[in-house]
C-alpha cells in the first residue's frame, strides 16, 4: 500500500511539472488578423442611387447588414443627388433622410475589434461659434439590448468650401469583440443636427483558432489514470481483507 502511495505522489508531481512548464504554450490562441472596407461603391451586391436600407454589403469575406429600428430612413446617395460638396466622402454614401433623429445599425458576419468610418452631419455653420454636432458609435455582441461593449463620440470640423462638416470616428474594443454597432446623433441642444451621412467604413478583427489537443498531455493523463486505478484497487483489496479477517475473529 505504501508503494502505491509513493507511485501516486510521484506521478502527480511529474504531471504537475509537465503541465506547469507547458500550459502557457498549450492554450495560447493563434489569431489571424483581417480587415474589410465598405464604400458602397464596389459591393457586392451593387447598390443604386436612392436604394433604401435594409441591405447587405460584402467585402473581404465579411458581410455587413445595414438597417434601422425606424425602418427605411437611410438611402444610397451621391454628391450629385444631394447637390452637396463633401470632399472627405467618396462616390456613393449612406444618407439619412427621415424627419426624426434615427439611428443606424450595422450587423457584421464576423466578430470585430475595431471600426472606423467617415461621416458628415447635416447642419449649417451659425454665428454662435458652436462646434458641429457629436455622433456616437456603440458596439454590442449580437443585440443592442445587451450591455454595450464600448462606445466612442466625435464631431466633425466645419468645412472649407464643402457643404457640411465632415470627420472620422474610430471605436476600438481591445480584446473584447463585437459584431453589431449603432450609430446615432444624440440630442444635446435644439441646434443639433439630426441627419448624418456615413461612408468608408473599415473594420478589423482576428479569427481565433482553437488548437488541437496538446500532444504533451498524452503522457501525464494515462500515468495519472493508471496510478490512481492501482491505488484504488489496492485500497479496495486491503479493505476487503480487513473485513474478512474481522468476520473470522
């Protein structure tokens, strides 16, 4: 019995040593970075001027689904259809045309760590010296009714020769990934813009690869199992012999 105990202790110690020295390597996930750019110009599928959301766009194996809780309140437009000059936006863009301050939601087919895009807020430069209106982008996992993963806020700059203020906004969530964002103009004053234009959306993420069962576990696990079986077998035999001896006495 003492021999079995010594074998069990030695095996456990050896297995722990192997696990301790190799564990950091075994469960390290390999990440393959990827990025995708949505400009509304190249698709697929191709988009026509005046086309309303909802619709899909695919780029670099990532599909984005554009929609709004308010319905079809965003549409594809260009400078020629809006009679605007927006130098930071290129070709087609997503234009809000509803009467209210509506939000835009984008659901992605991949989990992401970063999103950046260009925008314009539809407002006029007043004499009061106010800054252009803020916009916010909020990230979620699967549903906008859950706790946000992260958010960012930014405002554009008043243009020089352009029709409306334009800018860029970026949201990074570190190691926590998201697949849904909500973009909106929060109400902050009666002079706030309610309409926005979105373009040049760039997202980045990483595909995490689950490693195969580590080969270094092949040795310690059978060692532990066999030694434990030997220990329990000997203990069971010893208990049986003890009961047998007690009955005869």
